């Protein structure tokens, strides 16, 4: 698959385009233009044009894109043909909310299980996801070929969990614990801070 770098804002709109395109009758809509997509979804034409250009190049003059090819391309960029498994460490309030959230599927991600040091939390959730004792972490990650992990433990335990994840071959970590983690070169680390997103909204509001 051709590797491309897509802006976060574009990535956020791709599932919306995909849902719209998949709802079309392809036999009647063999080609589709950015103008039609923009109008149908109530989005700005320039923005839609830029998004589609980033994933599938410029459309053909007057014809736009072949609808089936555009669907295939968006699928590829979203990683829906290449589902990657992820696990969560820390099955508390946040960990459970993420474990139950279905929206990760839109981006080719499947959170398969959560692990917790508190063995009384082990079991199957209503949505059928496993919560397992932390002692089973390494064996599970290796057996299931998991390469992505989410850390939702208290800050005091986050580095030791991170070290264990790296030790069993995890390549990308999404850390919610409010602390800076050290990872070796080659391991991707993304720090999440929900307060920052809300603070940014507040700042934008005050400046408006
Ligand atoms: P919580 O207390 O409900 O859950 C923490 C869970 O981690 C518990 O189930 C606990 O048993 C488990 N745990 C503790 N030590 C562990 C270890 N060494 N290994 C495995 N499991 C362990 O807390 P919460 O509200 O779910 O928050 C979890 C973390 O996420 C905290 O660090 C919190 O500060 C952070 N948080 C971050 C954001 C953000 O925007 N980044 C938002 C909310 C919470």
C-alpha cells in the first residue's frame, strides 16, 4: 500500500466521506466530484478537495473520482484492511470507557483486552471484552501479536508498565497517565491530555 502522511483534521473527516460514499448506488454514481460530496455533506468545497487530494490525488477534470476507487483508497488510508490489535493497561474508569468504545474500529484499531493489577477486576465485560490479570500481559501480547498499548494506570506505575510493554515488543504507546515516560528509540509514544483539548477550546472562545 502507498504510504502517505495525512493531516489529523483530514483523518477526522475520512470516516464521514466513507459513510457517504458507501451509501451511494455505485451503478448510478460511477464517478463523484468533490463538489457533490461537499454539497451533500454541507462541508466547504475547498476543504473536501484538499482532503481527497491528500488521499487520492487530484480528481479528473469534469468527472472527479471513480467512486469505487475512492472508497478503496479511503479504506486503505484508514487502515480498515489492516486491523491492528491494541491492549489497555489499567481497567479503571478511563480504561473501561476506552475498552467499551467502538469508535476505534473506524480507524482499523481493535482493543481486544485490558489488564489490571487488581485481579478482582478480571472477567468479561458486557461488550464481550476480556479484563485479564496483569501477570498475563507478556504472554498475551506475544501470543496475539499486539503492537499497540494504551496506559491508563496511575502516574506512579506508568513507567514500570511502559518498560514491561517495551520489553514484550510493543511498538506504540498511547499514554493517559499524567507523567513523562521514557521509551527507547523506535518506540512511538503519544501523550494524551483531555484537559489540554478543553483548555484550547476555552482559549479559542476567549479570543473569539
Ligand atoms: P482509576 O483509579 O479508576 O483506574 C486506574 C486502574 O489502574 C485501577 O483499576 C487500578 O487497579 C489499575 N492499576 C493501578 N496500578 C496498576 C498497575 N501497576 N498495573 C495495572 N493496573 C494498575 O483511574 P482513572 O480515572 O481511570 O485514571 C487512570 C489514569 O488516567 C490516571 O493516571 C489518570 O490521571 C489518567 N487520566 C488521564 C486523562 C487525560 O486526559 N490524559 C483523563 C482522565 C484520567
